[in-house]
C-alpha cells in the first residue's frame, strides 16, 4: 500500500510500476463472489486494533476498493456489531472484512472481536484472511518442510532446499546442536511479526545467545543466509549507502501481483522493527 502512494514520485518514462492493489481488489471481488456475496458493489471493512504500526496503509487499501467502485471503510473491532443477519460497522452492514488483526491479538482480546466471530461462524460475512490462515503464518511450517518424514516428492524437496533456509523447531536436542554455533543461526518466535523476538546469533554475545535459547515459548532456529545488498541514494543526507534488499513477491491467487520490497539499514528488513523502508518496484517496458 505504501509503495502505491510512493510510486508516482519515482515514475520515469519506460518504467511501469508493479502495483499489487488493483489485483488484490479484483481477487477479493472474486473470492467474495465464490463465497456467496452477490452484490456488485461490495461493502468492505479493513479491521485491526487501534495503534498498530501498519495503520496508515489501511486507508490506502480502502481507497483502492473505492477506486474500483466499492464501498470501503477502516474500522476497529470495537466499531462492529452483529444482529444475527448483518455484521455492521458503525451501524452500516458490510459484506467483507479484511482481517488485519493477528490471531494472538484475538486470543488476548476475544471479547473485542465477538461480533466478527459470531458473524463468521454464522456465515454472514466473508472474512478475508480467515482464521485458518494462521497456520501459514506460523514459522514452524518451515521446520516441517525440512522434516524428512514430511511427504514431499523429490522435486518439492529440491525446491525447499533451494528457497527455504534450513529450519529447526527449537527443542532440547536442537538447542545443544546450535548453542556453540551462534554465528550460523537465527532464532525466531514461531508466532510473532515485525521482527519481534528475532535474535541474530552473530550479533549477540555468548551470554546473550544462551539467554535467547532459554526463553520460554515456542521458537525455531534458521540457518544464516547472506542477504542481498545494493547501494541506494538516501535523500536525508544526499549520500549513497548499502542497504539490504528484501524483494518479496506478492501473490494473488497464485499469480504475481507485485512486490513487497523493503530496503533495510540493518539485517532485519522489517518496517515495524524500524530501520527499513518500503519502496515501489518498477519493470522496464519497451
């Protein structure tokens, strides 16, 4: 969403911005139709708890829906109610909720989301990012992919080996295996975001590494991978600096829709964690 706003500032002849938002809107339109919403003009609510770091992008997403002829608003769970027939935001019915709040926030404050949960259970609202997608956000999935017992064929295993860093679910055995090799490993909570709780072994002391491995909770260890680095101009000081480039492809229904590209001053490329910028990605056109 941020990149969509920034793109016009960098537009040049011969370049085309790969904007994911139009395809996202079309995808939500198709999904909601398949789910059972028969309104041509969707009523959409982008919902998250107040005060989150990504809040500024919600208005951009809502504007993208309005640009394609739909009604869209930004709301918090407290703004919703359910009358048994319609989920409402500030009293107005909505057909689609784009769930931005995390499952851990839902578990911490289930009462605040009760109206959405009730409407979801009653199949009276199309919930984009349904609750079962939490499985895809859990980093233990990467450890599962590297488990020899997991049913993958040879081509799939080669694909995992090429694209997914070696990942281990942290238990007593794996703790001891990586304890003396901190230069080669990263430890991450399985169910966190925004760089929260990530410890880079080569950036901490032995005591700090031992503390990271001893924390309560569920964690994975991932093998260190060299991040791509390129040089970019920084308007703040007029100089050129090296930046870690995280060019994450953005997929909509399995098709490339654009990129979630971040440039990081440090080694954790996350906007919420600080020290990273989201930037637009262009392709050359003839």
